[in-house]
């Protein structure tokens, strides 16, 4: 049977929290009024993540997993979205699994107001971002660069998202950058279409610090913004 909601969760070296997080998520979803599938989108892990994900998929019929050798958040997320079967897709992170966001976002998507795309923003009015100050500052710097370079109009591009799958497939297929900037490109491209989008504030409480150090991400972020600027503003690539 086709589920109503597909939850896509990219994972990388998450052996310490994967099982407990997925089982807690399944438990929280028990009382809700929609059918769902969980896609664990793994790539590049060097620990027991693949084995644990396969174990979860064997135990729970609503869980599936796929893997690739190269660690690449954007590629995992994109592949998960393309494999998703639900009418709605939710993009989550294993250290968040924020069911309050699911409720808010699905409420908006199913409200009949024509909303296609919802971002869970850790910077919107009413949000609580409990990350260290340097990571909050990094989010603001990224937002500022995206605003100037490619006309981004929101307050957050990374993290939680929910959308009508059919409405977003063309935009997903247009995206060209990968790793963590795929998520930013997706949001920026949505803002440039006539799809209806909105942000909802979230309370961000991570279960553990991020797996890839912020400063290691900077060169790829800068290169991706330069590439996106050229593609979006001038229609050229490098
Ligand atoms: N498949 C895959 N998943 C990844 C990769 N890097 C991170 N993830 C997953 O992406 C989610 C978010 O990763 P974090 O390490 O928490 O990164 P973060 O800094 O909190 O992310 P943002 O601040 O939202 O950019 C988690 O579920 C990770 O396991 C990767 O290279 N491949
Ligand atoms: Mg995190």
C-alpha cells in the first residue's frame, strides 16, 4: 500500500543513535492519523550504521534503507526523495526526528490553502536554536550570502522540510549542487518558482554535535554558492 507520508533521513556514521532514534520515532508516530514509510538514506559510513539500518528495515515493514560508498548528504537526500512513494515527503535528520514539525507541516500542506513546501526554520520568529553561538552565526552568514547571491528570501535552508512530492519533483531534478548545499539549492529554487512555501519555527535540540566539523564545510559551501550564482543568474555552469 502506498503510504501517505515518506520520511527521508540521511545518515552517516550514526551507530550511537540510529536504532534508538528510529524506534522512538516509530513509537511517536503510532498515534498519528497517517500511514508512513521511513527511508534511511545512508552513504559513506565507516561504523556499524549500515548493519543497524538493515536490521531496522528487517524488523519494521515501514522502514527501508539504501546505501552508497561516498559520504554525500545531498546525494542521499535527493535519492531518498526520488525513491519516496508518499503523497508528502518529510526530510528529517537522525539527531532531530521532530514529530512536532511533522504535525505543523502536514497541517499546512493538507489545509487546502495551496501550500506546497514547508521549511522548519531554526531562525524564524518563535524558534529556539540551542546550538552553540558559532553555528548560529554560521547559519546567519550562509543566509546572508544566499540572499545577496541568489535571492533567497527565508531564514533557513538546512534541516527540516516537508512538501507535496508531485509539486517538487521538477525542482529536485533541476538541482545541481550536492553535499550539504543541495538542501540550500532546493529551498532557493522553490523561492524562484510560483510554488507556495512557508516557514514554521522549530525548537532545535540536537541529540549530539554534528559529524562533520563546520570549518571543513566552508570551501564546498563557497564553491557551491559561486556555482549557483552563475547558473541561476547567468544560466551558465562551470
Ligand atoms: N547520507 C549522509 N548523511 C549525512 C552526511 N552527513 C550528515 N548526514 C546526516 O545528516 C543529518 C544532519 O547531520 P549533522 O551532522 O547533524 O549536521 P548539522 O550540522 O546538524 O546539519 P545542518 O546544521 O542542518 O546543516 C544527520 O542525520 C546525519 O547523519 C553524509 O555525508 N551522508
Ligand atoms: Mg545536527
